[in-house]
């Protein structure tokens, strides 16, 4: 329907976002010239995703749709390389094509593929160096580069962690004698925390009492509780 409306008004759709059932109309999407961005393997968690399948990305690609994989999850969005690998698992997509789902193909959809999305002369030097296959769960990052500058190095990070641990231990040892004096004199955490006579008991909010009254007819007020005794026979 949207493609028909866009054609009527001579508007070209760039990319269908969250098109989890794009495989159903992949030919129409390709004919229109739009792209498709989908989740890797989320389906049936709500009605509009009821017919989503993990083969969706592969099937749209096979029909000529520029396809990418995305995620609304902040956790999965940091691991789109393994999200792309799921199309290799389910759709038997070649590894290089699967990696394009989260590199050059999204850049094409955003019309920034002249600057980023692949390793080519003249493009922005944004890349990651892995210690193995980037589509593997067992692979970790060795270095991260953005605009030609190194932003992360695992070897440097390991050394920095040792330095931070040594600094933390030194601070603890420096503060420990003073802390022991405070505890010995009954200061701070050593102070008595007995309840003062003028302290008021915390009362439940009024809406809570109203809610309890509403539920009383269904669940009782506690007065009908029974306790098992030896007189009961089973």
C-alpha cells in the first residue's frame, strides 16, 4: 500500500525499517528501489512480527533488495557482527555477504557509502581489527580505529588495568588506618543507630489502602487464613 502511494506521488522510499516480513513482498520492494532493514532472529513477540522469520534478510537479498540488519537493543546493537552471522546460520548466506549486512549495505541505505562502509582508499578510516573471524562469538576486538585514530587497543587496555588496580590498592592502604581509627572510636558506621522516640512510623500511601480495599472482595483481608493442625486428616 505504501509503495503504491509513493509511486502515485512520485516519491521514492529509501529504506523500510523493521520490515520483519519483507520476504513476503521482496519483489515489490526491489522493483520500487527501496532497501530493507530487519532484525536478525526476533519473531512472534508481537502481532506485527508474528510472521517474521530468521531467513528474512537472506531472502530479501536474493530478490535484489539492499538489506541491512539492525537492533533496538542497546546490547545487541553493539554486537551486530554476530547478529549478521545469524543469516549465515539460518539462511546459509556466505560470510562475506553476511558481514555486508552491517557494513557497506547500511552505508548504501544511508547514502554515505562513498565515505564509509568498506575498506577502500579515500574513505574514512573506521575499522576494527579482530583476533579471528568477526562473525564468531569467540572472537574479540584487538583494536578499534575511528577517523584514522586508534581509540582502543586491547594490549594497552590490559596494562592500564594493572596500573588502575595498583593505584586503587595504594589508595585503600592509605585510607585504611584512618578508617580503623573511626571504627575504634565509634564514629560514622560505629555510631548508634537506635530509633529515636520522636521517629514516626512510615505509613503506606493512601492509594495503597484504597487498592487493598478494592482487592479485599477477591482475596480476603487476611482474617480467613487457616493453619494446619494435627486434627486435620489427609
